[in-house]
C-alpha cells in the first residue's frame, strides 16, 4: 500500500515538474535587431547566469527566432566579424555580427537562427563560440542549461495550431 502511494506521488510530481519546465521562465523583453536597426518586443527563455557572468537567451519575434549570447570574456566591443557557434560537432556561422557593449565588462551578440538550429541546440547545447579568432568555451553545466531552454523553446514553437 505504501509503495503504491509513493509510486503515485512520484508520478504526479514528475508530471507536474515536466509541465512547469516549459511554462515557467518565458520572459517579455526588448531585443535589438541589427538588420532592422530597431528594438522589438520579444518573448523568450533565458539560462541562469553562468560562472563567468555570461548568459544565453532564445527569443521569438513573430515568425523569427533569435539567439542572444551575453559574455564577459573575449570582449571586442563594436567589432564586426563572423560568429561561429559550436554545438558539439555541428556549428552555425553568422556573417557580419557586431559585438555590442552592455556595460564596461559585458558584451552581447544577437543573431537570427532557424527552427532547425533550435533543434540542434536542444540536442547539443552550445559548447563554444568563436568571434574575432577568440574562442569562448562553455562548461558542462552551461551546455546543459542551454539544452534545457532550447528544448522548452522547441516544444513551444512546434505546438500545432488549433483549428
């Protein structure tokens, strides 16, 4: 009897926990879209701050998806260069990306990504990125956090429309 109650409680907890992982954490924020030269309202998911103060955000604006990488190392403010984002053995290269300055010690990149790259992020996370020949590595926990938000984001953008 006690084992049955325990099993039922564990199943309920697992279901509640699974439901809350995607519903919790979506934020409304403004996002600077470089090619439009404008700030737009965006809904997205954000990792907790990493040990080095960096962070990853994934946003949806209309039918477009954006990745924002905040960094505290390898700062090249206002430099325009290619940004290679590595996800395990796969990578994506965004051409002509500018590293913007958030404050004296923090920079950020915003790049448009495709839905299939969100799938790559949910499976592999981000293991590093290269900008201006300097590589910024992600630790195991950081990769795990990126996978978590990407998985939730992917599930949300792939909900079929109700008719």
